[in-house]
DNA sequence: CCATCTCTCTACCAAGTGGTAGACAGGCTC
DNA sequence: GAGCCTGTCTACCACTTGGTAGAGAGATGG
C-alpha cells in the first residue's frame, strides 16, 4: 500500500484533472483516499500547497518518462520520434497527467507559478540541448519558445482526445495515427 | 443597453469560459452584471438552466457565423477554407465562445446533454450536406463523426492558444498560419 | 516508565454556495 | 381606481467550503 501522502497526491491528481481544481474539494479528495480532510491538511498545509504538490509530482513523472525515452536511443529512430511516441503512450496510459497541466493554468497565478517553477529546470535543460551547447541567449530563448509551443500542442491534443470521448466519439486508431503525424510535423518544423 | 437577460448571458459566458462553470458562482455573474443573484434566478430558474442558456446562445452564435461564411461564397475559395477562416476570425474575436464548449463538457451530464441538444440540429444539417442528399445512414453517421472530430480539433486549437497565452508565450502570426494550415489539412483529409 | 514525535481523528468556525419566500415599484388592462 | 404582470430587490435557509484547535493512538528512544 502506497503511503498516505502518495495516495492523496494520486486522488487529487485524478480529481483536479477530471473535474477541475476549484470544483474538487478537499473533502472529495479525502473521501477518495478514505481519510479525513484534516489528514490532507496535515500533509499539505493548504489547498494551494496540495495543488503545487500535485503539479510538481506530475511534472516529475512526465519529465522522467521523457528523459528515459531520450536516454534509450534505438537505431533509426530519431529522439523526436521517441519523445512523441513516449508522450502518446503516456497520454494513453495516464491521460490525467496531461490534462492536469492545462487545468492548473486556469486556477490563478499561484498554481501557474508553481507549474512554471516545476518546469523551469527541465525546460532550460531541454532548450540548451535543442539550441546546442555553445548557443547564445537569443537562440536559447527561441528554443524555449518552440518547446513551449510543442508542449502546448501536446496538451491540446490530450484535451482533444478527452473532448472526443466526452462527445461519445472515442478516438480510434486512425485518429491517433493522424495526431502522431501532426505532432511529428509540428516538431520537425 | 442590452436587456438584462442578454447581459447575464454575456457575463456568464465570460466567467464560465475563463474560470470554469463550477468555479463561477451566481454571485460572481451577478456582480459582473451589476445586479443581484436573485435577478439571475428570475431569468434562469437555476444554475443548470443558466449553463444551458449560455450553451444554447454560444452554439447559436457560432452556428450563425458558420452559416454566413458558407452562404457567402467567394470565387476561388472553397467552403472549407471559408469555414476555417471564419472560425479563426471568431476565435480571435471571441475566444471564450470556443473555450466554453470545452468547459461545459466537464461539468456533468446535464450540461453535456444541453450541448448535445443545442448542437444536434446543426450537426444533422451539416452531416447531410457533407454526405450528400441521397446518402445512406452509414455515410451520414461517418460524416457526423468527421464533423465532430473537426469541431474537437478546432476547440483544442482554441484551448492551445489560451494555454500559450497563459504560459506567457502569446501566439504570434506564424503560429496562427501553421494552425490554419493544420486545420485545412485535417478537414481535407 | 516517561517523553516525544508522527499521524489521524473529532469538533468547530467564518465565509460562501445555490435556492426559496416574499415585499415592492412600475406599467398594463379592465 | 382595482387588479394583475413584470422585474428587481432584501432577507433568509440549509449546505459546503477551506481552515483552526486540540485530543488521542501508537511507535520510538532515553
């Protein structure tokens, strides 16, 4: 059995992604965990802190998966393809992870701030890798922008899949193939 | 000055799209309008009814704009291009309109139901136009699916633009051009 | 055996939620 | 003028929200 803290994080992630941050109360999360609200407030001093914790955990999980994808190269498969396929696999297995990132940008500056904070070191590293080791600040800024655009595109794709499901038109394999091609094209651009 | 009812609809649309349905209270909407909450409940018997009203109005406005785009053909511009450009124009002028449609699918069956109800007649008409006048139910169902997929793609694009703005990377003209090309490619497929 | 620390609990609170009841002002028709 | 309808209001209700205060159970270490 995972620790109480981890179970709280998992339940909060599910609730925040599925129903939105403001629409998910501490009591909702507590009920899902099978614990009292005050236990949540023991582990995370406030709801804002819980949101920050969930964001940090989600970014870490996402980043680790991408790091693994990049670190295990296969012959004939460029890193871009590896990253896209890993994201799609992750989107199929843990759609909440991506949807959450969109959801937290809507709750206010505090949550967006904690997202920016969690993501900054990985974004810097990726921008440096993309722009090259001896790149100037301008190139690096442009790389940051491209990465953010690509990330937003990925998240929007996850939102699109969720939306289709909600509309009763579950995304099928053909849809997934098209999206994969679109993502690769967007990244190659 | 627009009628109280219309002003309530406009304020509710803005709130629902910007902060989410559940996170926008009747008092919030009332304050924005400059009226008491009970006036809202006079015009719309409940919050659910208000959501349904906002959805209906948004779908109507969106549908009318698309109808106009299709109805005023220009030589050398296929209807698909006209529709895409009209949606992009609308997305630039009234982004809330598109974001709202995504937001209401998250609030529960009642709101999703009222969305489906509002959209059904237009969807049927468009599917018939797309599949041809003497098409069978199978073709028509496939046309419905394609239209829903295209709509989801459009809404996801609006979400993507909003997300980029929130991340501090406002979508620029190059981004818009790329998205336009992607939408056209998705529709031509 | 006691003290301390960790973790979860019960019992509250003030503020805010959607919603009901009913008053009141102004215009309409008879 | 009497009665009714429309639109807005004040006053209130039961319930939920995030958060505080503090008790108690159990382990750990001196």
